[in-house]
């Protein structure tokens, strides 16, 4: 099953509210947020041997990658919003 089938309801709802591009980005952002939470929970049990208050180094890299992807998606959503508003204001 692909992501379009698996998340059909969420995609339809967000695409209706925000448009196709921003709706899909919103669902992707939700997926990344869920993944970030799961990796964060896993990090509690896989603490670094050097610094027990931080997750293992591989989990730190995954967390940084997910946070970076979220920031990029958010910036694209803001850019699309700004473009849409610029078109509306003649």
C-alpha cells in the first residue's frame, strides 16, 4: 500500500482546505512530526554512553535530519502562502 492510499482521508481533507501542494506538504509534515516523536521516545531507551542525557549518536543524526526536513517543508509552505497572497492583492 502506498502513502496515497494509506493517508487518503488526511490528504483529501488537507488538499481541500489548503490546495493540493500545501495539503500534501501538511500531511508530509504530520508524518515527519509523528516520526520525530517515535524516534524521540526510542532515544529515551537508547541513551548515549558518553552522555546519558542525550540519545545515541545515530538517533541524534536521525532527529536532526527529520527536524531539517520539517524546516524545509515549513519554508516551502510559507513561500506558497506568500505567492498565493501576492496573487490575491493586485
